[in-house]
C-alpha cells in the first residue's frame, strides 16, 4: 500500500487525493482509467500542463476539455468518463467492474468502440500491474531506522554534532557531576 503523506504516481494521471498525498483506494485507479480512456479517444491528455506544477494544478482545479471527444462518442461513454474523473472519489464508479460493464454495453460489433473497449480493458490491466509493482518496490524500500546507543554516560547527554568528515561526534553531557554541561568528543 502507499504511505499516507507520500506522493507516488504520474502527474496528469494521479487523482486529486493522490496528488496531495492523501490515502488512496481503488477509486484512484478509476481516475487513472478515466484519464487514459480520455486520452485514447481524443489523443490529448485529460489533465495537461507544461510543468509538473501545471499538471498537478490541472488535476486539482480543472476539467478535461469535453468538446474534443469524437462526435460519435456514445452518451454512456461520455457520462462514464465524466464520472471517472470526478474530483470527489465518492462520485466516481466504485469499481472497475462497473466501468467495464458500461464500456461493454456501449460497444457495437465491428465499430471503433469495440477497439476502444479492448484498449480500455488493457489500460485497466496495465494500470493494475503498474501500481502493484510500484507498491512492491515501495514496500521493499521502506527502511525502519535503528537506534544505536553511542554513549554510556549517566545523566543528561544532549546536543550531538557530527564532524564534517563524519568521524567524530561531539555532545554535551553532565557526566563530570559538577552540574555543568561539558562538551565531549
């Protein structure tokens, strides 16, 4: 799983909650699916921008240009795309199965929608595989810090500072028992 507070993903395809490092769930994948499906149909990114900041702002603040969808886009597909990229996760389809059923019902035998549906299904699969790999890599990269005691002084030991070359540690301690803090190396 992703870690709350950490941002992992591709700008322009990340959901608003993902872009700010909030907790994510399957509805984030629905968002990414919507972005990819939009791009497959229009040849343009749903949330574009020249810089990383522009793409992140686009995800949070703008709507895709619905006017560039092909004129013969079935109304159910347009409605599905609009639902997939809703800013609020609760307004998106709750599962990829729900999205798949709508795509399959909109297909006409031999039409480009049949191929768009196949491409959308591949996009869903690729997104799942991609995120699974990212999550596995992230899980393997998590390092739990180990605390190692460097002094055995009784009393207060504080204000550590490492030398520039990293070979010496200076710290303050009252171990001399005179009540004053002395600097030790």
